[in-house]
C-alpha cells in the first residue's frame, strides 16, 4: 500500500484530524523513499504550533528506517524532514479540548504537529515509540561493536 492510501485510511479512521492536500503531501514522502525502505505507518497533521492554523498540512510517514515528514507548498516547492532513530530524543503528546498535538524532539530540532483527532494520539504514540525503542537498541549494539 502506498503512502497516500495509508494516510487516507488514517483520515477515515480519525475524521476530526484537520488535513488537506493529502495526495500532494504523500507524494513528497514517496519520492524520497530510499531503496528497500517501506512505509510502516502514516498520518496527516498540521506542521505548526497553533491549533488555529489549518493551512500547513504535512504527511508523516514512519518507515522501516526513519520518520519522514513531507509538506508540499501551495504555489511551488516543498519541504521534507527526515528523523533517523539516532537523532530521535523524545516525544510529547498533548490532548486539548478538540484536537491533539504531537511534539517530536530531536538532537537538531523540535517538530510540532497539531490538529490531530484526539482519539488518534494513543495509536500514533504507541507506533512511533515502539519503533524507536527497537531501532535505538540496534544503534546501541552497532556502537558497542565499533568500540
């Protein structure tokens, strides 16, 4: 299943998530997949710090190697964030009255995703946390082998 199909299914499951232009954003993620990289989980959210900003939709994809966040600009261009397990520090979840917010803290930056259906927060947190904990174990083993 491609990124767009996975995000579309997420949106059907959690309809209160505010997201637009899913196909265009998912296409950015698909274009940047490396060989042998597969999407495990994907969802859409607003990539900003404000629950009132509805115009910065991004698609977040958890692959078997990293987290990709693709965002197609309205007129031209796009942005892509890539978070590898070695750069992943922490994740915070906030549930508000209407929507939820996910904050991913990395070594280099903080990524804030808002306007998520609050019912989706547990699924997103569990999926990302389990993947990152397993991958960080692998990074620890690699570092021990190198020393």
